[in-house]
C-alpha cells in the first residue's frame, strides 16, 4: 500500500515522537556527561558545547569504588552468562529431542517456577547464604542471576535446536558418534545463534540487576548499579555531572551490545514468550 | 566417554538446570510458605503461629495501601503500554522509513538499568533545569510534586516503568503482526474497509493470542515492581508510595519480621499464579496432554 503525502507526513511525525520518547532521555544523559559541570544545569540546555572529560575526572577522584563495582559487574555478568548458556544448551537439547511424560512435567514446572517473584526467594535464601558464607560474593549473584534465566533460556535453546534436522544426528550416529560427540560437533555449531540469543537476556539482566545485589552484597561484591544508587542518594545533594559520567559508563557498553545483537534479542523474545 | 548409556547422558544434561531451579527457587518458595506460618527472626527458634502472620498483614493499613498502589500502577502501566505498543506495531507494519534505525531506538530503553532510568527521569524532572519540568512550566501547569505527593510519585513510577518496558510489549506485538498475511489487508481495502475497520476487524483479532501473552507477562513482571519505587521514593513520604515488594522488603530487612514478610511473599506468589492461571492452564494442556 502506497502512502499519500499527508499520510507520510503523519507517519514521520509519529516516528519523531517515538524517537524523542525512547531516545532523547538517553541522549541527554550521555551528552551531558561530556559537558563542563557549570553548563550541565543550564536551562534551556545548551546544544553546542566543547566536550570535556571533567566529570569523568571527578568520578575517578571522588568515587574510585565505582570502578571496582564495574569490575564486579563484569565478573558476575560473565559468570552468570556462561553458566546459563552451558546449562541451558545441555537441557534445551534434551527437551528438543526426547519426549517423555517426566520431561514434559518438568518443563511445565519450569514455567510455573518462572512466575515466582525474585524478592520472595530472598527471604529464605538470606540466612542460608549467610550460613554458607556466600554473602557479598560474586558466586551468590552468579547463581541467582543464572537461575532466574535458565527456564526462559532452556526454552529458547529448545526452540532453536528443534530446527536442526534430526537426520544430521542420525548420520553422526551411523559414523559411531556418542551423545556427547553429537552435542559438541553437530548441535553446538548449529545452535550458536540460539546460544547468542539466549545469552543476551541473562547478560543484560545481570549487568543491570538491582534487587539481589542490594540484598546480598555489602562491600566486596557490590555491582555498578548499586554504587550508582548510592550516588543518587548521596547525602550532600546529587552531583549531576559525576552521576552522568558513571551512568554513561554503566549504560553505553550494554546499549551498544543490545543494538549490535538486536536481531537475536527479537528472535529470543518471540521464541521465549510466544512458543512457551 | 564411549560407553555411557544415552539415558544417563540425558539425565546429566538436564541436571544442572533442574538443580539450580529446585535449590534456588523451588525449595525456597515452599520454605516461604512454612516460614509464613511461624514467627522467626535472626538466631531465634521458629515458633508455629498458624495464620497469625497473615492476620497481622491483612489487619495492617499499610498493606492495603501498598496493595492499592501496586494495583493502580500495574494496571496503568500494563494497559498504557499495550495501547502504545499496539499503535506502534500497527504503524510499523504499514511500512515506515528508517525502519531498522527506528527499531534500534525503540529497543534502547531495554538496555537501561532501573537505576540509570531513575537518574534520567529524576534529572528531567529536576525543578528549573530538567527538560520535562521546564516544559511543564512553559505550558503553565503546576510542577509534578513527586517527592511530596502520593499520586504524583506513583505517576512518575508508572512513566518510568512504561519507558523501560515498552520495547518488550512492542516487539512481541510487532513480530506477531509481521506474521499476518498482507493479502488480508489488501482484500479488506478493496472491500472498502477503512483503516479503523481494518484495525478492529483484522489486526486485533489476529493479534489476540500475542496480546494476551504480552499482557500476562507484563502483569507478572510489573507485579514485582521494586527498584523504581525504592530508588525514587523509598516508599515515602510516610509510606505513602509503598508497593507490595517494598512493603515486603521493609518488613524483612528493616524490621526483621521474617514471618510477616513471608506471609506477604506467599501472597505475592499466589497473586502471580492467579494472574498467570489461564496461561499456565493453556501451557499445561499443550505440554502434558498433546504430545507426551
């Protein structure tokens, strides 16, 4: 269907509104972080300014712990993502290839378990984590983040592995390959796209998560969002410039990542919600 | 590994996922039920109290306050998102310029953490300097007194939540809409159906399954709302803006009332399962009666 000129102008206006709503808030923060501190609070905002790294220098001097927190975030995110991808590729393979009543029942339970609000499990886990001396460690966050995504990701992996022709496996069996060899040489290379799709969700979640980090870390394992929340609530008033610098450092890498893998994000979202 | 029977190998492959789910979510959820029937605090032997914790919660006016706040915010967020997502998906399905770039921009808030979203929106509403507060002043409206007024604060919480989650609702509906055959619309256009008729008679009915799934997921996730409220208002002023999750947090980790907190926790689990009941029944039918 072709658009007339009026229709086309209407569409462009709608697109502009959508872009302002979604993009402008992010753009403001990122751009403001490169402004000299005096110009950040100017209104109307200055569109032209000579970029500086003053706010970033202030961040390094005043909040050195932010950079430790970024390191913690990197460790926790990597750990949770690897654990999830390995565990759910294995499980997704079995759910794709094996039909049994027991597996179907466990798959259904996985969907039910996905409904439990995260804050609920913190109640019994809090004393247990303390008793195991796991509080304020990377391990506890890795386990929590991974667990809250294994059910969705098993489903995504199953959806992707379902599409790999079973004949390839049968050929490998004739060649004498065992289950593990089939998994390694047939499934993993062909399910790589699914593994990327599945890993994006847990990766984004782990990088941004607040609640579990807030409850289970105190000093050593604090993640970047936690330090950011402390900066927002700093007693001596919010220093917007420093805050923008930290927010930009936390946000920009994951934003670039999401845009780079957007194809997989979309594929995973639809596989994960519509098909199960 | 040559001699491992296939069945054993399969069991080993499924084990990590199952163990994580059972140990980290399954057993703790059941344990919360047990805790909710006892009074406990740190280093104290639990004492069985029956439903006393539930009675305490249900008699607490702050609980009802938090429940009303949650109910209002969740419904506003979910339906505003749905309407916006439907409109955007319809617009995009009709063909737009810069499609790929626009989808990247729409997707962008999905990458933003709750904390950074709070930073962004707090700044935009900062009196005298923020873009939104500036616009509000320009139009001559009174400023959004979100630090002192309950409904202003909840409005801000809702806006923030919509902003963060619109990409999800949009993508679900848009990808469902891409599956609709173009011929349907073309023949409807030939029959003289106008845009509104095409939307209500073709788009909405065909999208209904996707709409229901998107709604269910958004209900379930919006119901957990914690960080936005905690970081913006902390539930204040005077506990006016608490939602269920912040109410639970306060009772567990501020007042050390784990029994009471568990009662709320279990109520949240039951509430979520009720929201998801229709979807879960559908899944149950599909998974356990169809192909097994």
